C-alpha cells in the first residue's frame, strides 16, 4: 500500500510541474513553471528530439512521401471521442451511457471489451452500421503497470522486416491483447465483409494502435478491408525503419499532436526512435489545426517546436475534449485503477513475462529484450 501511495504522489508531482505557476518571470511554455523552464534551458535538455551521433536529424527528408494518405480533420476529431471514452468505466461503456459514448452517436454500438489483467491493457470494439465501420480503441496509460510499459525504452525486435525495432514496453502491451482483438474483429468482418476498420488510441493506446496496425499488415490480416489509423498523443513507437514501413502503407493515418504534449516525445530520439507521418498538429490558442510537412520525418515547426519545454497538461486535451472527463466523474474507480497493487509488476518485469515471448540478446550493447514466437 505504501508503494502505491508513492506512485500516486509521483503522478501528482508530474501534473504539478505542468500547471501554471504564478511568477514575475516568463516561461517559453506558459504551462511550465518559470523556474522549471529555466532549468531546462540552462542545461540545454535536448534528450527528447536529438538523434544519436552521426544520425540524420528528425527533420531529414522522407525516403518516399508519395504513398502517404491523410484522413479528414473532421474524422480525426470524431475518433477522439472513442479514444477518451476508453477511460470510462466498463459498465458505462457497455451500456453506452458514458459521455463520450453518447457523443459518438446512437449508431455506434458496443460489441466487446477485451482486457489483460497482467499488463492491465484494455481495448474496446464497437460497430457502426450507418458508417459501415468497426472501431478498435486502445486505452492509454491509467495505472502503474502501464507506466512501467511506457518506460521500458529498450528497442525490441518484432516480427517483420529485419531492420525494424520497436519500443519493448509498447510491444508487450500490444501483444497482451492482440490475438483476442484480431479474433473479435474477424468475427465481425465475417458477417460484415465490406466494413472498414478504424484503429484508434490515445497515449499508450496510440502506441498499441500503431503496433497493432503494423502486425496486421506484416501478417496480412484483413487484406480485403479498408484500414485507417487515428492516434492522439502517441509516443514514438519504433525506429526509422519502422517509420518507413508505416509511411509506405498507403492507408489513411492521422497522428494527432497537441501543442507541447510531452508524451509525443516520450520515446527519445537519442535512443533511435522516430515518428511516422502524418502529424496533424493542434494549437487551439492559435486556432491551428493542420497537417505538418510530410516531406520530412518530423516537422520542426509543429509539436517539436516546443522542445524541450514539453508539458503533461497538453496530453490531456485534444480538439478541446478532455481525456479525464470520465475519470473525474468517477474518482473512486479512478483511484482504484491508479493504485493497483504493485505485486502485478513482478511478472511484468520478469525476463519471460509471457509464454508467447522468449528472451534474446538483440542490440549492440547486449541489453536483453523480448522477441515473439511466430509459431
């Protein structure tokens, strides 16, 4: 219990650093305390967006931008409702009574909720006959195990092209519910063959969404269905080879970023992580909703322009919607979710956290990471 309290205090401290701080000084980022901004500037913190030595900068040209496809901004705003609804209680989601569930419209029907108790990951599947679509939504970080998944930064070797490396924690989270999610969608497409599939997620859920799309394409699942991806506040999930793979799929992708959202930069470029396109940048204070330069890996004039003065506050708001609306409506359930017993972290941190994985040695410095059995 004591360790859970410490975890709660750490989260509160993180949020405190993002709150406005009244002072005579001025911060380059208005959401950061002035003194904190000065510390960052003084030490020249560039860990987030500085690439390794001898590597090209994040603003280097894409290998091929001709295959990129951008969904409409209206659609990107609509699927925000699904990503934020995933933080609501299971009962309100299943009954379609949560605020964002109702906002998605009466034609959006709940199908199933898939959860893994070890990794504390969750996905919601809904169907809309009027729009002829199936929506798969992955919930973002909500508890201590999710935070551990966020910070397992060592690159891992997934299925697919040999040069692709992905974030180990995100990959473990994705694999924890990948199979049941795919099975559930297969059951729906068996009777709705012409329905499109939308894959959606905020924060950790966004990373799970892009990795789920990656695995679906590598394994050639749903070849007859139209796929689209909508992520919000998604951290970098893989290396440049991973970004190249996603950028050449030719399917509609919107990687939505909001101002100085720190989570977008949470997987540091210094470790080789690079974002895929298409970045859809939001800044409500300036009235900005625009797709960024698709000719480069990461546009320095969009979310990266706030570096290194990023803040967790911008992570909670997208298209003027608030991610914590459901959590604030049910604070007791929220507290239970955050303060999960840390015993659940023991198997998560073990060398073989799941029978579907085996430990291998992968990168140049011999740090162990996990690789899936392909069967």
